[in-house]
C-alpha cells in the first residue's frame, strides 16, 4: 500500500508506517508554506496515485474524495476532522481516522501557565518593571501586584474529555479541588467531583470550558450560566469560541460580574471588532489560538495515527475511538 502524507510526520513514524503498510510518500504542507487547496490536492493525488492519504489542514473536499474514490483510508491529524468531507468518504466506504488528544498535554500546560500568570498579575508587574517605575525604597510592586495561589481553589471543568482530564491531573497536585460537568462521562478518580452545570458555575473559583462544537453546544454557555459565577471567579476558554455567547461574556466583563477571563479562541479568527473589544479588556488575558501549538503535538499525532491504523488494519480491532465514521463498519472492509 502506498500512503501519501501531507501532515507533519516525524521520520521514525514514517518508517514505522512504511514497515506496516509498504510505501510512504511525504509531501508535508508546511514545506510549501500553506495547506493544499482543493485543486492542489487533486493534482497531487493524481500525480502520486496513493492507496491512502494522511492530512492535517488540507482541503479534502467532497470533490477531492469523489474524484479519487479509491482511497483505502483517510487519516486526519487533528482532534476534529473539520477539513475533510467525512460524509462523502462514508458514502464511498472510506474509513476516516482522527487523532483525539494529540494536543491535550500542550493545552493543559498552557492552561496552568496562563492561569498562574493571570492570578499572580505577572504581566502587569513585568510591564511596570519594563517601564522603570521601581523607585528606591518603595514596596509598590509587592503591594500592587500581590496575587493569588492556585492551591486551595475550586476548578470547574465544563466537558471532561482528554484535555479536561489532563489539565485536572496537573491541577489536583497544587492541590486544587476539581469539579466537572460531563453528561457522557464519569471519572473513576474519586478526587474529581461530578456536579451539575449550575453548581459548577456558582461554586467554582475558575470555570474552564472544554467543549467540542456540536449543534447542542453552540452558544451553550451564555448569561444563564455566566450570571451564576462568583464576582471573583475567572472564566477560561481554550476549546472553541462558538460554544460561548461572546456578547454575554463581554457584558459580564464590562459590568465586573466576574474577575476576568483567559481566552485562546475567538468567534472570528482573525478577530473582528467585538472580539478585539474582549481581547483589549483590562481583565482579559488573551492568546492567539496557540494553546495546542507545540512541536511535540506533531509527534503525538503521528504516534496516535500509527497506533490507530495498526489496530484497525493489522490487529483487526475495528471499534476504535479514532475511527470518525463508524458507519462504515457496516460495510465489508477487507
């Protein structure tokens, strides 16, 4: 089997894949400077004639899939295969695999880093120092930038998938008390306390959003829940902006209903005027969608993909969570 890879894939993982399936052709999208467009990808597929394809951000549209229906599988090195026309692949019986949790450690580490930075007033203190405001004999910095510790705080996770659980495992050792809301999962860890959404928002010192985008979660976090938060509570979103009503969040910030927010995602990317109004708010720590941006993430997604493909095609384990379109199990995949 000849596999075309346009996702970043480290050399050892390429060799492992070749040992499992035959031949690997590597055409990483980053080398050309941008993801492959529909037209570019069609041309590449026709040129290389692969039996299977592994992507990251390229435009794997319905036209691409229907024009090249002989693929044995499509691998997507992302948690959500939003760049792939999964329905078109399913109709042709092509299994699609993703790499959930590839960035869980990266997001968890940045969550903790930004939370501490916010709670300790680190950025304001650094600016004060850079502006040369430190006067002889003054205790201004000690008094003005005194913050809070994470230890002893109640941290609430809305959604308790891989990112939420990885973050919780880091935070519980501060120690912090971890609460979570997730109707589809119950943790076996007795240190993680499952509660209602209302209880989580009303009692936690930090409310963190870890929700996927579905029809049910779009706009789910609005003033109904934001109004329950304590005035000294911090709101964190490193998942997807669309699950939060940004106008309601802006009101909560402007009316000082909450202490502040830590945000890595925005409704419009690049941000529009409303997003920038939130970003520039004095009580917001904002980063440009980089919580999952580490070099190690690319190694993680290659490892997850290789293990998934081995399980599915070599070990005969069909019911794996990395299979996106489980409907194809009803067809005969030889």
